[in-house]
C-alpha cells in the first residue's frame, strides 16, 4: 500500500480550506457551491479539495458532503 500524506491548510483571512494528497498542478471541478475537487491533469487522479467560505459551511452542526469521484480504469 502506498503511504500518502494529507496536507490540510486553512486560510482564515480568505476563509478557504485546502486539502491535498499530492503537491502537483491541478485542474479543479466544482462539485457543489464553493466545493472543488482537484485532479491531476496527467492521469485524472484526485489530488485534493478546496472549500470556499469554509466557516460558513461548517460553523454549525457537522454536515455530510457527498463528493462524486472520478474513477479511472
């Protein structure tokens, strides 16, 4: 099994949360309002997420976010 590190960074001033599985240039796809999945353009693997207005989305009770993932053959 390949050990991968997950990096989570919160920019309080911009209210943006970044979660990354790989440090690569990525293409983003908006899954829901302000929620983006980031993909490696070379193989379309998921490399992270970006959530804009993070505190507004998660300031109350926890919410479920269903994230459709691309599956490569």
